C-alpha cells in the first residue's frame, strides 16, 4: 500500500469565517459542566501510571549537514546503530531544558 503523507501548517489553513468565529465563541462560553462525558471511559490511577506522553507525536524531520568534533561523533556512534536518534534526543532534552529555564525568568 502506497500512502502519501499530508502535512499542513497553521499558516496554510484558510482564514476563519465569521460563522466559524461565532461557533467557536459559543463553544468557548459553554461551561465544562455541560460537556457530555457519558461515552468516555473513566481513567484510573493505574491507567495514568502506564501513560506515555506524546506517544503519537512525530515531529517533522529536516535533513541537515552538521560539522561535529570527531570525538563527539565517535562517542555518539560507540553504542552502534541509532546515533542520529540519540543525537536528536540529546538536542531535544537541551532544547526543552532551555525553554523551561527561559520561561521561569
């Protein structure tokens, strides 16, 4: 099966119509107590213990060329396959820590 990935960006979406804005305003003004949760299963503490944050989140990857120190590259490759994934995880962790510290300031 040949699937084509469809990717949308916020700036590519059509502008909201006045009717869209009115419907959104009505929904936003609605109190939470009016939301029908009868068809939603109850989540237990046990369910939350096994929950995985961002399980279905897949960021769009960009192919780049980066110049790394040889010893850094050797260290990344030392554990075998997946060094690019490890490099991305290290960079993501640093990015999130940086964002968190910037928000605290």
